[in-house]
C-alpha cells in the first residue's frame, strides 16, 4: 500500500471514529492538548490528561486552563472536518523568523518551492533505522522544512528528549527535534529548542494520531508556529488529542525499535520548568545520527 493510499485509509478510519465520539456525551470526552509537556490533571467529574508538546515555547497556559475544568471549543461543539486536498504543483511555502525567544540552532530558511516528489524520511538512530512514509502532497511545506533541516545536518547527533506513556501522561509518543536537548532527565529546558523559523500548520485532521503517525510539535498556546520538533505516536491513545498538530507521515519500518524504547521506561525530570513532564527522557537513550529524505 502506498503512502497516499495509507493516508486515505487512515483518514476514513479517523472520520468513523469522530462520528462515534460525536454520539457520546460531553462528560465522557477527554480533551488532551499536545505541545511540549505532559500533565495529568484531576478535574471534577473525571481524569483529563493535559499534555503539551512544545515545539518552540515553554508557556503552558492552556494546560493551566484545562485544570479549571472549562470546556474547550472542541468539547463544546463539534469541529467541522477540514477539506484535505493535494498540493498543486506551483505550491509556495512561507517561513518566518521565530520570535519566541526560545533557544535555537539557526541554519537558515528553507526554499519556498517544495519538492513534491519526496516519499520517505529515514531516521538513523543508535538503535537502527526508522522509516516514515511521507504525506508530501498534503503537508508539502512541512516535508520541505524537514528536507531542508536534514540537508543542513540539523538533526545529526541530537537526542529524543521526551517519552510519554499511558502511565505518565495518558498518551504514547516519543518526541525529538530539539537541537539543545540533553535528554538526561535533568535539563530543565529540554523541549524548548527551535530551528529559528516557524511555519503554518497543514493537513490537520488528515491522518489520525494513532500508532505510527508522525506529527510536528508546537507550543500548546501557539497557532501556526511549527518548527523542528516532532513526535511519533507509539499507541492509539494519542488520537485523543485535539487535531492541532500537523501529521506528515506514518512509520513503515522500525516500530519495534520505538516499542523497545517505550518499554524501557522514562526518567522523571524534577527540574522541568513547566512542571508537566515535557522533559521526561526515555531511560534508553535515543540518539539521531542523521535524517534523510528521498
């Protein structure tokens, strides 16, 4: 099955799940936000996993808001399914300077014309290769950014800094792409590193965040502030988060490597400046040796 066929199948399955969830009562829903840190918040009436996957900013305002029990727009009303169309051949991308003040590794800005022929992204790690089938036609500027950073060797010798599991956050994912991360369970700023530029979200709702999906991380209170950080879903629990993070591919090889990392457990970072587990590092270190798109 090709990457595009796989994406269409996942999109159909996602719509079916949305229809089932729409039939449930509001009190049975869990609204989980991904941005950079994981928090389990006890709310009157149930347990809400408030999780932020930071791409560029350490502000966890929406996690704090979740603790008040106030419903988000996605809880109070159904969000229309976006219309996902393939990018035209004359697509142009726009990248802006990251003004968040987060620590960054600046290697320049990607070209405005994306390569729409890219099909796979191979992440070479110290445990072996993880291969991702790319949804280039539906997230061209995202794929273009990762292709640019890969050519600049931006990801070489970086460490995946966050392991979220059902036990520590209600989710299953591995987060990488912070060029400054130490991933030792001690560094308070893990999860805040940036590529020095940001760009708009794409393909929202196009691929569910189920096992194997790869998406871009961004600050929980940010919109269209995507950068270098990304996460790989390790389980179907992650599909409960609101569809605010650009999915740009699905793992086709190497899930057994990620499963081994997940089973190895995590290191709780007591000095995480957000206090929500965004720098809970995997006990088994994951080092990205290189990234290649082809």
